[in-house]
């Protein structure tokens, strides 16, 4: 029986349309299951069976430790990005050689263990940091050459762009005395230029995730912080946004915020047969041809 690709969504931009079609095809041809609503959405039964997640390297176990309950939004939609940190980063846990290799070759940082990996995490209590709902899709921690503790906050994107501001966030942005602006000025890494543009829809999430790590530095939790966005190369929005954001940093700090494409991340994976099977899964699941 050949499964149907299923309905697509006409308002999608060209890259999102290609991504949706790829995930719909993956569901139909690889998972060999029916769709719900759109071709990229699993039925509740298949979502609950965790077909959105890699079956190996403790990926599904990591998901359930973090989220014991089923979420249709997260677990049944193959296109959304919420599942990707688990499929791409959960296998690093407990594998220091693999973690060191990914940090060095994909993220271009040189860190040593012991490493820590936390998924969908923010430091607590929130009131001591940004006092909002900002969190890291993944947080990696290790030690630099001089023994300094370094944190890498990873934000994972798929087809997303910028997002509109909510009222509570808008209040903090408008208030020059808010924790957002306090940390921005205290960090000492931003250039001497007009910084209000950091609150723009395109830049604001990069800024907030960066600020969460900088708040950890300000509190002495870590000595240095790197903010990294992991995204597919076809989402050129983030290529442009990250380059624009770096323009607000001092020259000496520009390498503290940057991006890594899915393609580069996956290409940097090497290991035994189990790791190579996972690499093949990531290629089949997330890499596809598209029109720029």
C-alpha cells in the first residue's frame, strides 16, 4: 500500500513548502503511516508512539525524562522544530568523545569535559536571570583551555522567521531599566551604537537567548557564554539575522553569537556503526533539495 503525501499548505513560502513536502514524504515513504490534517502531521496514535523521534541512542528516553506527557503540537508535527533538539542533540549525553567532536568541528569551540547537556532548559530561579520564559533548546557546558567554565546555548530553528512581540515582552523592551537592558549594558560586549533595534521582531529572540547566557555570566555561573543557532541552510532568514546581530557586538565579541547549519552539523558526525546509523537518519529526515 502506498501512503498518500497528504495536503500541503498554500500560504507557505517556498522554503517552508519544500520542508513540509519533505516531511510529508518522509511520513508516507519511510514511516509508512497515515497523516492527520496535513501531510506533515502524524495521527495521535503515531505521535504517542514517538514516531517523530529517533529510535535509538536514548533519544526517546531523553524526551520522556523532560516531557513525560504527550503533546500533539510537539510530538505529532514533523515540521515544527520542538522535536529537533532531541533528535539532533540528545545522543551527545554520556558520550564525551562525540560531544567534544561536535563542539570542535561543528560549533568551532574547543572544550573539554566533564560535559553537561540539558534539553529545553533555563537556569532557576527565573527571577535571578531574565525573570521570563526564555530558555535554551539545548545547553552544553564544558571547560576551556584555561579551565574556565563555558556555556553554549543552542537555539534550534527549522522554517521559523521572526515573531511578533507580546505585551509583557513589549513592556520590558520599552523600559530602559528592565533586566533586558540592564544585562545588555552590564555585559560590556555590545558596540557603542543605537541598540534599540535589538528589540525588532527579527532580532529579538536571538537577543533574548543571548541575554539569558549573559545573565549566567553576570551571576558567575559560567565564565564565558556562546549563543548558537542551529538551522537548515535553506532558511536564509537566520543567515541574515545572525550577521545583522553580530553588527551590534564589539569586534572582539562577534564570535560569541553565530550559526551552524544542519548540513554542517550532520557532516561533522563520525563514529561507530550506531553513530553512523543515527547520522543517516538525520540526513534522510532533515536534508532535502530546495530552491533558494
